[in-house]
C-alpha cells in the first residue's frame, strides 16, 4: 500500500493542476462539487486526509476518475499497478474495504475497483453525475445491491449493471465475506 503522505501529496498536486487546467477558481470548484472552499484549500496544501465522499465529489466536478486525482505515478504509456500500490479508499474495523485498482480517462473517467464486504456490513454511495454507469461482478458471496431504494440479490458469478446517477448501496446480508469487482464509467464533464 502506498504511503499516506505520498497519496496526500499526489491528491494535492493533481487537484490543483486539474482545477487550474479547467480554469476553475477555488469558489467555482466549491460550487460545482459541494465541497467547501476551505476544504479544497486544505486538500491542495496536503494538510488533510479527506473522506472518500469528498474525493468523489471533487473528481465528479472535475470530470476525472478518482484514480486520476490520486495518481502518484506519472507519464508511462503503459501503467502497471502492482497490488501493493492499489489505493484503499474505505475500510471498516471488521475488515470490509473498497480498493481502487486502476483508472483511466477514456473518454471520461473509468475506474476498476475490488471490494470486500464482511457479513452484516455495507457501503452506501451518493448518486454520481448523470450518465454514470457501474458494472459489478460478484466474485465470492452474495451481494444485496440497492438501487433507487429497490433491493436486488446478485449471487456469485453474476454481473449487474446499473445507472449510478441513482442512489445506491452494497450490502452483505450473508454469513460469509463478499468479494466483488466493480467498474465505474463517468461521462466527461462539460467544459
């Protein structure tokens, strides 16, 4: 796992560069993302470790993947991401986690995730920008996928796709750990 300081420095550098590239002032990005100006300043100065929700809102507002915001390796035509360099973005004391494996911009952000959700645990997600789609494949266990208030049972070996602009959540209501692989495709932000 990469050092937290390395990830914070990369987030600071990338957020500032992407905000500047898009011509957004601090106030404009705050308005677009719903993240306070003060929090953006702290992130750009690497003085805080923001929540996953904050990073997601900033990425969505900039029209980039979370991977692009957190990318600390620059410049290669082919990028290999060893397992120890994947970025865990959320964890629980019981052992559940969401780990960003890789991401690209093609033509909008595209992210590959591996998740582990322990029995009785779950993770809720705010709606993403319109046009965002998620693909979720259950690698072990049974997923209870809630989209727009409706539950769907997704057994092992099954892939679900859905409109991620709707409120959604992932839960493990079974007795065994749940492992899943997820791809998130976000449309490019209007310029």
